[in-house]
C-alpha cells in the first residue's frame, strides 16, 4: 500500500468509528394522551405514521409521565424525580446537568428544537423572585437550537401560525405565513443531514398538540383563521403532529442512517381536559393536570431499524425518568448511579430486561403563574395495577381508572401485599 493510501486509511478509520455510533432522536409530544393514537385504540384522529412506527417497533402500554409539562420535561432531561431538583414551574436550575451536556461530553453533536419554557416563566409582577431565572436554551448542552418561549413569558409570541422563535441566539418575531412545527422540524432535519456522518443527539419537544387550538397548514381555515382558538381544530393538530413525526422518520431513512438511529416517541402528559376523544364506543376525557391515568398514562413508542422487534407490545412500567438512562445505554455509556430512572433498552430490543416493580410521583407545580389552583403536594407510588397515595388511599387502577373507590383494608391479600411494598417506596423517597 502506498504511503498516501495508508495515511488516507488511517484518517478514515476514526470517521468510520464515529459514523458507527448510535444516533438518538427523542420526540416529545405536548398534551397528548394515549387515546389520541390509533395504535392504542383511539378512533377520533388519524395517526398513520405513529401507527406504522408502532407496527414496526415496540409499543409500551404502561408508560407514565407527570401530569404537567415542566415536571415531565425536567425528569426527562435529568433522569431524576422532581423532589430532587424542582425549583418552580417553567424554571430549570441553571446549574442542572442535562442529557444535552452529557451527550456533548460523549462527542456527539447535539440539537433541540420546539418548546423550551425553562426560563422566566412568570409575567411581570407575579412572584417576581422567579423573573429572569432558570436555564436558557443556549446553556442546556445543545450545539444548535431553534426554540419557542426562549425569553420572558410575555415575549413568547405564537408557537404555531406566524411564530416567534429563537434560533441559535437570533430572535425571529412573527415569521409571516410560517407554521411553528414546520420551522422546528425542518431545522432538525437540516441538522441531521449536516451531521449524517457523525453521531448526533436530537431532542424534539414538539409544540403540538398543546392549546391554543389553532388551524394547521392542512386545515381549511388556515388562511382565514390562523390565530383563532377553536377546539374543532384539535383533530387537525393531532393529524399534523403525526405527519411531522413521519417527516422526521422518513428523513432518517432517506439519509441511510436508520440502522444506527434509535427513534423514541413519548408525551409529556395527558390530553387537555377540554377535549373528549373516543376509543371505539368509549369516551375518554383528557386529564391534563390530574394524577389519574387520564393525566399521566401516555403513548411511548420505540423504533430502531433491524433492532426492535416489529409489532412488539410491552406491558412493563416506564416513566419519564427512564429515558435518559435508556439512551445512554443505547450509545454504550453508563448512567449516573444517582439517577432515579431505569433503562428500558432491553425491552426495546425484545429482551426481558429488568422490569420496574413500581413508579414514583412527586407532583407540585407551584410556584408558577396559573398554578394557583394546585393547593397541595401530591405524592404516590404505583404498580401497573395498584396506586398508593401518601395519605393512605389505595386504588385498584386497573378496575377503577378514575380512582373513585379507595380500597378498604380488607380488600384481599394481593392488595395488602401491594400496599406494603408501595409504603416502603414512599418511605424511602420521603427520607
């Protein structure tokens, strides 16, 4: 081999090793309960791309988020339960290490786009001690970002039609005739194309399907009522959310990197309470903000071409703290032992894994504007079937979804055993 060819081979080796590393694409829908997707039995909306992703990959039936967005996003990005690092609604401690920081240290190119909302959530005059506090998008461990709600809350503008957004430090106001979700997704697709030959981590916290319920570019009233709030637009919003996820998936395929890219789809909480959807003959009212299944049980789908078993349905417990250790294991890195989350990568690959026996929830969205209605801390631990609140109420959620009938002490041996185990979980976290 000639010297030039030999040196070229040496130079290409690190690039080939980089290209062989696993990419991560983590997509988080906003205010989307599992009843909204066809693959979970929903019949009100059209979600063909996510239905196909579930058919090609793994669909989890017992995935749980926190009841509202900031609590879930904080757990997702840190792998910790909220009682360990909560500050205020719409605020993240600027010293908090995120999965963006970790992936940068692992040599990954990192990007996020979509909803930020982790800095200065309160408007002027409301709990002013939190004004100008939190973490800015540029400090969260992402090499590139394109985010809505990056500055003071009163400056956020529209997230949908004619959007306001911050792209790599530049504020764009009222981008005429544009649609926010198109802006965010196209930014990420350009990023993936630019870095197709090296490993990347993409985090996409979508704006859809959170209110206001505005038309999408596919809606008949897009031109005439672009910024008019109407619940009738919700079906179009769900369909457009699904379409955008399909674009991201198709881009991964078109770039030829699907075999080394793990795609994950999750939601931050249940559907808005003003929305009622159907699962066949069953009407399901959204439960956003509630600690019932309607507010916390959400869709979770994973797809990795050639790695995830097609059409696998997994009933193991998953919660929002589990995503960080999962994506670390997927790229061959170790999670921090202080994390509360547990990797579900084995289940994604069709293996038994070490299934959770329980999940834990510490929920108090205060302080924060609009959160005055939440007057007390809610704490509970649960299995797939049973749920124990720290006030002693135990529910058989499998047979009492709306938690209307607390179980008596005489409910039977199985319930008594679950109570004893969950009491131990609550006691450990309380201490």
